[in-house]
């Protein structure tokens, strides 16, 4: 029987404005939410209780990401500022990186936690040092806005998704472009690698979720079912489950079986578009954040 995810915790007023991204940390077990209200909030992953709130961004928070060891949090904002926070010290600010306007959008930590990558309006992927805040390098593409980025867990690949539907995959060891992946007809808004580091998942405004074989640079499958823009995709960290989750402007959350290439279940718990969804490190729980200002938790019926 496929695992089903049951709604558990509901926080209908998590922020005073729409929630644009969510993340779930290892070890510290915190759910992180970033909002249009300019705030980053850290919640107890088990109870949903607010642990601490991070202020400093002057405008809406576009993106939040947590390092693989769960100790550091990065946030990016419409104010062109990237901030690094120490989750082991109640979110103490450790670094503030000023990017040029529209040179920082969605951000991701490298697998070793030493760098942060972000897409930009001119198509470059900018890579910054977490320690110094300095820009280490830029990887150029074809001058189309890169809306999202993703590192493979093994640190080999860095992918960027563009507004024209193209996905660029770089080999980080050589800084060379490994693959240019086509298939999407519209903007790619979200990218993630499965834990095998060989499978890349994308979500697009064309309403499709694509699954790519990164080693061979090929489209493996196209998953359809959303009726509006796919805003976020996330792969279950437990590779044995072969699951991904997507959320959309259609207000729905879908859990997919990669093996069967079909949707397992659809959740309609939000009253506005759902911008962010994230798994807990064990792959037994989910959290979603929406323009309706709410956070919703889901737990696997098969989890202990």
C-alpha cells in the first residue's frame, strides 16, 4: 500500500502576509518559513511551536534554505540581500551579503555548506562564500532570468532553471556546462535533486513536473495533473520511497510515485496558491506554506 500523508498541525496565521518558501532542517528539527512580510520564522518541526523569529530583511523573503548539517540558514529577499543565520544560536546573524538588484533570487547551500548559489536576472548563477560573503564565481547561461537553482547531494552538479523553460546543469568539479535540458514550455520555478544525485526534478509554469536523468541528460518522465503553475518540487530524502511532492498555483499539493510515474494523493488544504513544500529529513513528514499566510503539516500514516 502506498504511504498516505495525513494533515496534522495547522497554523492559519503563521505570517501576516503570504508565505513564499519553506525548509526543514536536519538535527535542529526546525521548519523555516519566509514571507512577503519580510520575516523569517523558525518553528519546532514536531509541535509547530514558534521557536524564534528573524528580522532584518527590508522586503519580502523569496527563499530560505538550510545547510545539510542543519546548523545554518540562508535567506534571500526582494531587497537583494542574502543573510546567513546560525540555527544553533537561535538564529544569530553571521553574514549579510549585498547583491546587486535582481542578482539574487532563489538560493541553495552547496552540499558541503561552504557556498551559496543563487540565480539572477541576467542568467548567471552566482556563487558566494558562506564564511566571507564574497562572490567566488559566476557561471553564465543564455541571459534568461534564472528563477531557481539546486545542488546535487554529492556536490557534483549545480542546476539552474530559466524563465524560458531551459534547465542548465553544471559540473561543479570542472565548472563546465554538462547538459542543457529542454522540455518545459514555460518558466522553470523550482528544481531539486533526488538523494541519488542522478535524478533531477523540475516544476514549471507549464503545469508539468519533469523528471530528468542527469547523467545522460535525458527527460525520463513528465508528470501532469496540476491545473496551474507548479511553484515548488521536493524529493523525499528516503530514496526507497521513490516519492516527490509538488505544490501549485492551483492551491493543491500532490505526492507522486516516481516508480509508477503517477500521483499518489492530492491535498487541498490551502485557500490560495502554495509556494513552498518541504520534507523532514526522514521523509516521513511534510510542511507547506501558502499565500493564504498558513503553514500546514502532514505526517505519514506509516511513520513510527
